[in-house]
C-alpha cells in the first residue's frame, strides 16, 4: 500500500517534495542508519559526476558512471581517475586544456 502511495507521490510532486518523500520512504524501508549511508553515497556520486561532466569528455564520463554503478567492480575514486586519464586520447587532453585555459 505504501509503495502505491509512493508511486503516486513521484508522479505528483517534483523537486524538494520528492526528495523529502524519498527520504521518508527510505527511512521506513531500510532504517535510519542505512538511509544515511545511501544518501551519503548518492551525494558523493552526484558531486563526482558533476565534476567529471565539467572536466572530462562525455564518453569518459559514461565509462566512469558504468564503473561506479557496477557492483562487482568496486574501484576507488582515485583508481578511476587514474584509469580515465590513462585512457583519454591526446585530442581530448588538448580539448580539455584548451577549454579550461
């Protein structure tokens, strides 16, 4: 019953209300400690995804997103950064230095 109510809230509200109701849903489903861990991971991923969209080429952002989202590849952020820098083509490096200069 609560799942149906939650689906109706997703269709009805957007923005701040949706985030608020999602938080209540997670607390009721998983408990407070698990909810805080999930929210922290989502915020961290949003921050890193924003930085990679602004700095790196979009194709490498997709690679970064796939590597983080797959549960069997638990790679640390630093290792992902090193991997992305190594994989990048020289033309992309030129584009980044030209755009950021």
